[in-house]
């Protein structure tokens, strides 16, 4: 790695990208300096920027939003892990850790960072990941521990079924996430390049795996248990 940390930011909101640059590139606590050398507003642009910089030859890490247009962050993560397996990727999201952190780590991300994290935590996460280490926040560690606990054979079937989101395939999880944004079956099909009846089949599988009876119950499941 060079003396400075070279970062590519993938986020579809310009105000978020500008805010991240202000946070990351503010010289705090000395070196190593963090430099944003590329930015992208959608999934294909992220892949183009990384390829244009020859992966780890021109970058030390990618800071990648999950909710990207055209290709979402999970799809981009898959391609980056395939094409540039040594390039660390830190996922960035507004989704709670319990919903996506474990899945991202399982897919090869070096860490998961919530957009509400304070600036010091963001800088620390970027430096840690760029150094080849994993970044696991307290909330992510809790999500990992809960995921392990839910796979315990002593858990009852009914309790495991209530956490059926983790049983979803990658494509089922895509459909689930789009359903939660209020999109129709036809709209989801157009976005994912699937026939509407195929999307309906995925929706039926999601309902079966989670034990939910309708989209309202799926939304409640996605929110997770209420906390005081």
C-alpha cells in the first residue's frame, strides 16, 4: 500500500459522496492520508472505475453502498471479489446491521459500515480495511453472534423460521428487498430482467421460507424485533 490510502466511493447520492470526502480526507491524527481517487454513482460505474485503475494497482479499497442503481452493491461486491479478489471492499449502508452485515461478510466484504457512524469510526474503518484487516462494529458483531445462535441445533423450528431471511438465496433476497421498497412484481421484473411470473415464484418462496403470509408480515420481519 502507498503512503496514502486510495479510495473509490460508490454511492448514488452526490451529497453523500461529498460528505464522505469531507470526512475521510480531513487530515486527522496524521498519516496515512486518505485520498478519494475515484467515485461512481451506480454499479456499472464502480466496476468501470476499478477496472480503469487496474484494481489494487491503483486502489487500496472500495467504499461501496448497497443500494446502487442498475447493479446493486451486493452484485458489484460479487464481481469485485471475482475480478479483484485482493481488493478490500467496505460496505456502506443505511440498512441495519442485522439485515445485511452478515450476508455482506459471507460474500467477502471486509466490513460493514452504517451511514450513521460517526466520522472517527468511518476513518478508523477505512484505515483498518485498507490495511488488510476486517472492520466489525459492535452492532455487526452482535448480528454475527445472533446468526451463529440461530443455527444452533437446539433451537426450535418455529424460532428458526422466524429468522428465515437468512435462508433466502441471493436472488430471493434481491426480490425481497425490492418488495420492501413498495415495487410491484412487474417493476421488480423489469429491474432484474425477470418475467413477472418468475418474480411471483420468488415471492412465493420468500413467503414460504420466512413463514410470512403477506408483504405486510414480510415488512415486519424485515424490521426485526422492537427494542426499548
